[in-house]
C-alpha cells in the first residue's frame, strides 16, 4: 500500500489568511525546512474548496486544503516508500504533523493557525491499490488502529469510512478527548 | 511515480480501443527505453510532446528561491526526458478535448487522474483542452490508459502536430449560427488525428470552427485554419459549406487569417484540410522554429500562390472515403435534452445571487424552453471534487451535454429553463455558481510563471488579483465596463490570447537600479467579437504592481469619454494610440527599490523577482543608466511607428520601426565600444558583440529577435507593404524587449563577477 494522505484540521473558529502561506512556504524552500526536496509554491486561493496554497515537493504535496469547507493541512505522498504499511502510515502522519507544527510557529500565522490534534482524515490516493471498498477498509483498519491506539489510546477514538465509491479510500478519525498534535511526530 | 502503474494495462485491456491501447503501449516502451538511455533525448522529447507530455518550469533542475539559485537534486540525477529537462522533474500533461465536448464519465475520469497524478486541480486551457501539472513522466502511460478507456486521447496535444480542434461552445444551440459545426469539427479531428500527412510539420497547426461570423465563437481568424459555417442556394437547394480562413495566429508576430475560400462545400473540407497540411509539411520552414508556422508560409508565398499549390495538391490526392463518410450522419446529428422544455417560474424569493448569475451565466438557446449555463471557473481551475459534483449535476439536469470553452469555463447545454433555480442551488453547493461569465471578471490567463518554462511575469497572479479587485466593485460597475474582456499572457507567446480582447497584457521585464522588475505590456482595443476580428496594439509596459491601477484608469477614461453605445474597440480607435499611451504614461515609472520593494516582487510570489544575485551597483537608487534612457527612447520610436501606420504613412512607419531597432542595437554596442553612428557599423558591432557571441540570444527563442533587426537592416531600402510594416513594428517591439532582457542579463553577469557589498 502506498500514497497515503493525511489531513489535520485547523481549529474551526480560526480563519487565517492563506496568502500568508506564500512567503512561509517560499522560506521553507530557502531553508530546506522539510525532509523532502522542496520545489515550488502554487497559489490556488482562487479555487473554492481547493488546495489553497500548495507546497510542491518531489515526494509529496503539502496544501492548506479547503475541501468540504474545512481548512486543514493535507499531506499527500506522491512517491513510493520502503517499509511496512504501518511504517508508511506513521511516516505520513508524522510528516503532516511536522508541517502543522512548523506552520503554527511561523510569525505570519502567530495565533491564527492552530491545528487540532484530536481529529484527522486519512486517505489513500490510489484507486487501484485501495478502492473505497469494504475490502480496503478491512485491510487498513487494523493498521490505523495500531497507529491511533499508540497515539490517542485504545478505545478513545472513533473511525469512520467516508466518501462514496468513486472517491479515494477515506477514513475520518476523531479522538473523544483533546489531544496534542505532537503525539504524531514520533512516526 | 505511482505504485499501481504496472497494473493498469491489464485492468483496462478490454476498455481501451485497440489502436489507442497499442499507441500507449508503444509510448510506455519508449519511456522505458529513454530511461535506459536507449533513445536520443531530442527524439524522446518530440515523442512525449506528441503525447501531450510537456515540460514545466524548473525542469532543468535550477530554481531561484529568492535568495540564491538552487539546484534541484532529483533522484535520477543524470537522466533526462529531453534536452536540459530532468527525468524526475514534474511536467505538464495536456489532454485534448475535441470541440470541448465531454460527458459525465469523462469528467469523473479527469477528476481521478487529476487527483492521483497531479495536484487535484484540472486546468482548462484557452483552447478547450485540460492540463494537469506536476505530473511525473513515468505516470503518463497509465494516466493515458485511464483516459483512453473513456474515449479521451492526449495524442498530438503538443508538439508539431494538429492540436485540439476547437469550436464554439454553443454550436448547435446558438441563436445566430448558420448551422451546427460540431459534427464537422469532430470529423476533422479524427480524420487528421495521426494522419500521415500531418506528421512532418515544422510547427504546430491549430484549427477552429465557428457557426457564425460576427460573434466571438471559435476565434477563427487567429487560427492556422479556421472554418465559419455558411450556406448558399444552388439549384433550389440550400448547400452547406464553410468560409475558410488560413494563416492566422498570435505569438510574437500576430496575423489575421486570410480568406482562402468564400464557400468551401462541406464535402471538400477534409480533403482541402489534408491538401493544406501537405503543402505546409512540404514547404513550411523546418529549421527555424520561429518562422515555421503556416502564417509565415502564406506570407512568403502570397495567398494566391499558396491557394494554387493547395488546389494542385488537392487534385493529386488519392480518394479517401473518410472525406465524405461522416456526411451521412450530419443531418441526424443532434444532442438530446434530458428533460422537456419549460419556462422559469420564478417565485417571490429567488435564492441569493441567482439574479446576477442568471444575468451573466445563462444563455437562451435557439430551442425554446432551453438554456445553456456557464460554470465560470476562476483562472480555468476546477478541483477533482468539483468535477465529480459537476458530473452529478450534468446527469441530473442534462444528458451530459458538457463543453469546455476557450474562456476557460465549462458550459452545460440543454438545461430545461424551469430547472434553473434548482440547478443554481446545486452548483452553489459545489462552489460552482460564480457569476460574471463573459464579463470583465472572467479573466483569461495562461499558466505564466506558475508552471510555464517561458513565463516572464505572473499572468495567473495578476489575473487573480484583478479578479478579486473587480469583483469587489462588480455590482456598481457600468454595463459598458462590465462587458469588457481582459486576457493575460505570461510572455509574448500569447497563450492567454492577449491580442483578442479589450484589455490585453503580456509579461515583460525592465531593469531598474540593478534589479529586474516584473512588467506587463499593455494592449488595447483588440476584438473578441467577429471571431477575433482585430488585434490590440501595445501602448507601453507598466510595472506589474501598477496594472490594477492601469485597468481602473483606462476603464474610467473609457466611461468618461465614450459616446453613446461606443464600444471599447471603437473608442480606442477614435482617440488614437497617442492618447491611449498618454493615459498610462505616469504609470510606467518604477519607484526605486528602497522606496517600494514590493514592485520588485511579482504577484502571488514572495521572492525577489530579480535573478537574485544581481547586486545593487552604482546605478542603484535614483540613478538611471544611459542605456535605460536609450532603450526607453527606442520604445517611443517604435510607438511613433505605430502612429504613422495608423495614419497610413506606411513608408514612414517602416523606417521609424527600423530606426527604433537600430538605436536599440546602437545602445547595446555602446556598452562594448564607442557607439558608432553609421548603420552598417552599428550592425557590424552588434554582430560582433551580441550576435556572434550569442549574448543577445533569447534563452528560448534563440537568435529570433536579433534576426529581426538584421533582416530589417538588409531590407531597409526595399518597398514595403502595409502588412509588412505592421509586422516590422511588432518585430521592433520584440527586439527592444530583447534588448532590455540582454541588458538585464549583462547586469546580472557583471554583478556576479563583482559583487557589491
């Protein structure tokens, strides 16, 4: 299984100026702030429900995604990763959480951008490897539980499949108590 | 690269037409061979272009990050997919949509591939194609297979081939059409696709269809080959045919297409197109890409000789049943509505925004009770999610009668008018009910510096900024202004079609105090109507950050100065170019970097626009170097040439245009030696220091602009036609732009050699 996507949501009462992400992401490129080779920044603020501002890396996209009118940081793994499904899963969650933590620290967003560590959405961006079916759900549910049990604690969260058959495989995850995003950083 | 790539072939083997499948198999094999270094990179580059797989900005592995030029170290460090194009660098995939026609399944498949191989955005181009960006070359074969399985091909979407055949998006439902051109556009598309006579062009070949002459429709007159539907009475029957145009084009030297035939019988359309293709392939320029479009061949031969050769070729063509086979189906060609016709019964409380949306986005069809609605897409972008939502809507309200438009929108045809409110609500839920289609808000823009290798300024950044500002005042805007068209290109290559609109802009740059400043050349008074009936002319370059003010000023002056019902085009022609230029004169100034550093950063960017390591030299601040003055004088002179041409003073116009180039060259030569005054000595100096050394060469256009000057010098004493004088003025402007660029590069190199602390 490859090409995992993870989205952490911005706290709902916050409405940050997405334009501020443009200088931030350019600075990340200058400073090689993330582990991937960063290439460019794309501005999609004009597209309602779109990727907002997109940081393009060779291996992944990072976007301030506004799909379904919920702002969040979406990490999309583009290239293949070595390792077990669990390792790849943890890598994706950690990469997304790291980007969120970095964004929160940026002066352009001071206080205006806070991500929730208690809710996220997971998806697999490959309909052939992971159609949005019960079979994929059965395959990935134990993996997601293994990860989330270690982060949020067993029995403290709910998982639910999302989307329709033609969508990519999607799962929403919600912790019943507040949780710190940094818990995902360990990978 | 996607892990599932190897699996798609088997999965889709029964869904892909064998010929398409075989072509993609071959392409996939070529991808592998190139990866192993077994195919020459130039050959592979043209191969992938003919499959629509294009290069993208920074694919040479270098990018200036605002501080320094950075090497992008892709995993496959040595491998290339073309000259100076790294294997792992993201690329663009263009997808042909003949005449813009789509169904719901195709929308869903486009959504899938945009999401899985690109960034979840599908971009509609100014020629009714789709484009996906940031695509890996090894993902392109499965991407193509998935599209082929729903009847979409990327074949010949780029490269020296017949590009997407475009047509009026309301063909068949248009109130003013002569007849529906759709079946003809479709037939010609598939007749020429992969045709052996279309495989040896020196450049691309673009075809468009229009159902009527006077509307914008297919913008026929800016195409290599354009067909306008006409009929004639013959022996008591009405015959269908086409007013055929040839040799139009935009780009660096825009030309209006010329009338090839006032009435070409419908049965003659495929064979004449084939004959034209053969003449173009045989006699068109092959070595110099800059003069390889068919417009140059038509100009070189003259229309009469070109026609003679085409008709001679037509006479020798072996018969092909496909020339006329499609005609049997033409009388039966008719899209069907999903629902019976109905009239809108608007209750007392229409949804918020409905009235404005209806005013701008709804077109009453020739068929009573039906309307075509436009889904206005900002900058032509739509998300994968929206594509799926639109597919649902297309199934719910129409029989999947969907088309893309050259204004980068999507239309749904055959909506029963009574469904409008429900449809509006569904579109609104998908964020697809933006009003302003076909108005000043509906700005067209090419990708520009966002992703295009040739982009000079941020066309999309500017378009987004203008759109946002204009939308804020849209409700109080005068109708005359609201109806204007704005188009933006990132460079002179005109992909944003900046010539064919009221206010056009194309990206250029200027040098100020050792910094490079993003600018846009302003063009006024082009015509969108009459199938791009006339082109706008440049009146001056304005810093990018002053373009919104420029638009505001020009539109205000138009409102103040226009007489009753006077169009923008007519107004600009009446007041003349000198007055147009004077209107923006003060806006052309550039504040110093210290005074306003924002001018030195492009729209939607945070990086310094300069080639970064240009130091602040002695010319910094308020001091302007002599060459800046000299080049500004050249621009004025080129403008005077335009004015002379406007007055009908052809000889004066040509001489002045030539002199503007000569003075530009003289200014450059003056950087290397004492500037000579004798024209031959200027040319000799220019050759020695700038042409032979390739210092003047444009990074992408090569020697083209220098050759404009050298050719003009050689021919300076020859008698000249008005057409040629017009072309010479365009060339002079480009030569002066290239002189600015050359000076900027020299400044950058000097700063590198001796950095200033």
